[in-house]
C-alpha cells in the first residue's frame, strides 16, 4: 500500500532585513507559506536615524532591534544569518555565506530587498578615511572619530600644538543625511561640548558641508533648499556648493570647482554622505534575466515589481529602477507589502493586482533642534512645525514600544538639555573596519574552517589530556613524598 506524501508549503525567501525585508516578511504572517529571511546582520536597521547614533544622541539598540525578537511571534518565519553571494533562478536557490559557512536555501517565491551601499563614484579608496552612513558599524566608527577628534585636539592644545585640522569636520553630500549630520556636529561643538574641555574652545570648530550640486537638498526643491542652507549657516555650518571631491587622505580632503580651481581642506574627520549604489545582487539578477541596470546599479523591473520572465521573483526598495522612484524607506515598505499581497493572491487563485503605485507620504530633514524642513504633497513647511512632524513620523516607524520610549527620553536629554546619552567610544570602533579590510577574506580569516577546526581540536584535546595526566601524577607525588613547602636543593 503506497503512502500519500503531504504537499510541502510554499517557500518564500526574503533577502535583507531592512524596511523591505522586514515589512515583506511581516505581511506574510497569515499566509499559508514558510518564510526564510536571509540577512547579513542580526538586526533590522532604522537607517534614517544612523546620524543620531554617530553623534551620541541614540544608542544603536534603539534603532536596530534584533530581527529575531521582532519576528519571534511569527511562527511561519525563520531568520538565517548570512550574506547572499549567489541567486540561481533556474534551480530556484539562494546561496549565502557567513565566516566560511555556506547555506543553500530553496524558494518558490523570492523577495529581494538587499538595499544599497554607499557610492564613492569609482573612488572606493576614499572610504578608508571618509566612512559612509549605511550601517551600525559606520555610525559607531564615526562616533569614535568625531568624539575622538575633540579628545586629540585637547591633548594637542595642551602641548601647544596647532589643532585646527582636528577641529575641522567635513561632511560630503548635501542631501538629507549630510544636512542632518552637519547640523548635529555643529550643535555638538557649539552647544553640547562647550564646557567639557579646558585647552580647546569647541565653539571655534569648523563644520563644513560640501557638495558638487548647486543647492542643498535638491529633492526638496529650490525654496526649501535655500531655507535649509540659510538655517545651517546661522547654526555655524560652512556650506560649499559646486565643489567635487577629487582626493581624500588621512589628513585632508581636496575639491575641485567648475572653474578648475582646486582647494584643500586640512581635516582628520570626514563623513561621506554623497551617493548610493544598489546591492551587487542587482547585477546577478540582470545577468540571468536580461533586465537593464542604471548607473547606480538599480535593476529595471516590471510594473508589478517582478523580473522579466520570472514572475516568482520580486525586487523592492533601493534596488529598483521604476518610474524614477526615490530611494526612501516608504518605497521599500510599500513595495514589499505589494509583493507579499501578490504572493498571497496567487496562492488563493485571486486576480493580480494593478501595477505598483507609490504613495508619497512626504519627505523631511532635521536641521537642528526644533528646526526642520518638510515636504508633504504641495505643503512646504519649515521650523518647529516641521520638526514636530519629523518627530512624530520617526516615532511611528521605530520598531518596538521600548525603543520608542527610550528614544523619546534621549531626545528630551539632547534637545531640551545639552547632554548626549551615548558618548562612549573606543579605539576598536575607529580602527576595526580598517584592520578587517587588511585581511584577505576579512573576518573569515580569523576563524577556522569546520573541518580544520575538528582536526585541530582532536590534536589539542589529546595534548591537553596528556598534560593534565602528567600534572595530576606530579601533584600526587609532591603530596605523598611530603615535598610541599620544602626548600629545594641549591645546585
């Protein structure tokens, strides 16, 4: 008598734990599917607030809760750590790696939400001295660099050295991240730290925001861009526009203007907030589907966010080139929910949805405490009202009540008072990335391969057992012979 095998559930693989990955997974909570999220970090990152981690306002835990904790109540979802290195659309498998360990995960449907990385426009060596703002590692390194610069300036000034290069901070990129970062560094120098040092006056620190573009915040339009520039300058930020960065080294940054003039700024602390590059998985998918890639590595998708010839593969968020959609969180969230609903509809034999249409909920950027710019539909807002809107929106999208509560407390300390709750820094934060980069395979070089570890462990255990046995014999001999406490014979 033959047995009937129960049909397996539909398998959905989600790549990435950012806004697209998390909201796509949660949208499948009640669907008859098994979801596997593959991500190279163990946390979900609220990226718009990274600059507040870098400047000591928030802790990393408040904007990066553990993904497993967030999804712990979703029984049909599991989380696997690993960086996706290959996607095979023919065999419908995803290959990921972590510390030399390989995992191959099959799928029936795939949601690719791998996001974007910092773009240095072909000058990746700039990253050694000018970290970007895309990860917790970036934010913690920048925190160490920013606060460390003030510490080194205090030491130098105490010796009578010129410390201008230590008290000069350059932010490259006048988009929302650059504007927010420059504003917070200026507040640090001019308000938070002004009483903390004895040999330096932090209020004399230079904070420079530079960009090759002709205005601040281009996506916000000329009026709000001009308003933001004026507010930054009143805060003490030097805004340099029309300047393209041509070189970055340990002690400075070089820029070139349209008229050919080249200038150098001597500075130890540089922050790169200019440009993004879509995940390299976009190229992997393009090679297998023939879908086009734009200059930023974003892949062209069908109106329903699927790839040509592969209706089972959805791409969402910063990775897609569709209808000039911006690289913001809401595009990823709405796209992921759309993809999840389409998967559910297919399983329930429902009609396909209309083509994906993005609903723009507005854009905001904070300049300083109680001061922001906001663009919602046709409304253009500035000042306190825009700042309160920014506060409310960011509270809504921070994951978890506990994180919302602690964020409000830290904002109160920073915005109503002068304090920064998260000013702890270490040398490891600053130099660990550079140290890992010098290893051929990064952190993988610091751990043993599974087979090599097992073999080495067997040899080590045998040697250790022999050592312990010999030590026990010697201990017994000393006791039995009464030799303990006796003076050794001098030779």
